[in-house]
C-alpha cells in the first residue's frame, strides 16, 4: 500500500485573492511564494460563504452552510456532524488544530464565549477532542480585539506576559493602557495608530507557528500520519500589528481599489446605500443588523494606511509560515506531505467603494487564494484556472488518505490536482445568509459568467467575468441578456438540485 501522506492545511482569514507576492509585485510573501512555486496555484478558487463560521464549517464537513447548519456567524456547528479530522482520526491519523476555530458563537452553549475564553485554567487542561480534532490549541480574537483568551492567553502568561490584558481592547470594567486607541466615529476596525505595542514574540502569529511545529514534532515521533490545520486569524481587521511590520510598507505607495462612478445604478439598492453617509438598512436586514450593511464611505488616506498594514500582517504571517515549511524540511517530511494554502473568504480594500466584507458578491469577496503542494504528485510551478471551492477540501483530503467519506456535497479534486483527470466541477456556489430572511443571496459562478439571486429582491447581478473582470456592468436588466439570464438561472437551479442531500440510502426491493 502506498504510504499515506501527511496533510497540512494552512489558512489565513479574510485574505484578498491578490494578496500574494507572486500575484502582486511589491508584497513580500517569499515563503508562501515558494509554496506556490513548489506546487500548483489555482486562480479560480471560491469560498462557499463569505463569512467565517459557515465557510470554516464547510471546510470541516464538505457540506454547504445550508446543510451543515452553521449558516452564519452566531450559529453553532453541531458537534455530532461528521468532520474531516474525525474521519481521519478514526483512520489512524493524528489530528490537530492550532489557531482560530470559530465553529461556535461568542454566546450561548459555546466554548468560544466569555467568560470561558478567559478561564485559562480550563484551557490549560483542555486540548480536545473537539470536532474530531485529537488536539487543539485555540485563539479567538483578531489583533487587539477584546475576546482574547483560550490557549493563546495561557501561553502569554506562561511566557511572562502577566499583563497581557493591557494590550487588548478592554471588556466592561477593564482598562487597557497599551491597546491601540480606537478611532472616534470610524468603523469598528479603525485604530488611531496601526502600530501595536504587543511584543512581536508574544503575538498569536508566531505562537501559531511555534505550536504547529511542536505538533509536527510530536506526530513525527509516533510515525503516524498527521492532519494539521494551522489557522492564522490575520489579515482580518482590525488592522494592527507590532513593529517592524506596521511600518514595513509605505501607505503612499499603496493603490487601494475605488468605485467606478455609476456602477451601482444597476445593482440592488443595498449597494448604493453603502455610498451614503448614514444609510438606512432597517427594511433589509430585519431582525438583526448584518455585516457590511452600513456606510462604506472611508477616507482614502485611511484606506491606504489600512492596506499598508494589511500587507504587513501578510508578511508577518509569511515569515512564520516559512518556519513551518522549514520544519517539514528538517524532519524529512516534505516529500510526503500534502499542503493546501488558502483562506476562508475574501476582502474589500476600496474595490467598488466597499471596505471589509458584506453581502456584495464580487470576486473580491468570493474568490480566494489557493495553492496545493505535494512533491512528485502535484505539478510544480503551475497556475491552474479550473474552479475550486473550499467545499471540496474534505473529500479531496480524505481521498488522498484512502478514506471513503460519508455523503458530502464537495467533490474530490485529487485526480485533477495530480493531472490524471479533468476538473470534476464547472461551477461554484456561494451562499450568504446572515438573517432568517435577508440578507440572503446565492451566487452561481461558472467558467465565464456569475449570477447572484436574492430571496427578497427582484434585482440580481450578472457579470461577464471575461469581458468585464472589474464587475462594473451588471447585465441583469440588459435587454440583450434576457436569454443569458434564463440560461444561468436554469444552471443555478440545477446546481442547487445536484447539491441536495440524500443522507438516507435507498434500499431496493429485490
């Protein structure tokens, strides 16, 4: 039997598909670049949902959010759901998650909530099992956010940073003299300065790298194959990072995206509202507010600073990712380790007049960086334009491990990655459902065209990604595109039908 490969999944959080040095000159990510050079970079990869929890849960389960049940942030993934690490563990793999989970909300029946987050004695004594992972070491916050704790905070204390709370945004009743000051009247992520006083060596990025290397060391000693998810929380806002990374890039050299005048005139009304000073979204996202349903007007000078620090966060992660790759080399594990590098969803840095994220299904939000390396198995130095989706990671990795998966909506890409078969899919679906009724939008992305349909709107979007890669010309109401719209709607319905679960096998009567 062929030796089963180790499997390493490296993810960032909210990374734009272009935020790679091998794609954008001037951005320094030499280690991720060498990972891409040693394997295949897929430039048409998509998330199944443009928010953290549903997309991450799809990675675990191979199911769409509407099927695994963690359909938005604030939902909890059922711990009884079969998962990729659980199936691999039963097959003899050592499984681990280091970094961000976010399979559960910050409230309710959850391990990822206050005050449990800061019950450090609990975390010192708990490393799993968790969603099929044998071993976990978790961090919940992004940058200086208040909900810091879990294994990461315990590690900071154990490393001598007893006053770690001073560096993070305060909870009610607390003081945080060393935390970056929040910018008055600006979005939640905005800081007066983006330089963070937290010592570089106490940041969660080197912590994730260190603990990932320790996991690999332990797995190597056993001789068993391993599955490790190294899950970095950056470059998700807020934009704050220790020096020298905060000052690594000159804001004046940054070129954020911008709106094309009039481009939202043909889109659903919530697009245009983002360009108002104080838009009223109350009629569109009842009963709760939704990510991105607010004004996106933002000073360009501030956006340039955000982009410079966003790049600094990427370069900081790249250094630490390089240490993980080096450890595989040192242990002689590189040749038999399948590595996937990707993110959970995209990000806006001014494109279409938008910032951060929201129910706006442009390529900037849905398309993601995606690279696969497996020496001798996956072609090195290639760029592949076949459609990939995070939904396919679970069945593909199980296939590589020789494990037959339970019913999943994802498809194994293994033979295609190896150059043995054509792409198994010709489309991707993306679900975005923040509230019970709205926002609720589904997108079908094919080789050339993308269509987005809203549950509560007559409006929609159709973009020709070949002739209009910037997505400024919405063809939904174009008289010359009536037949195209009908064709795409049919393809979307058929794709949704094909993804309908058939969990109970039919037993024929002989």
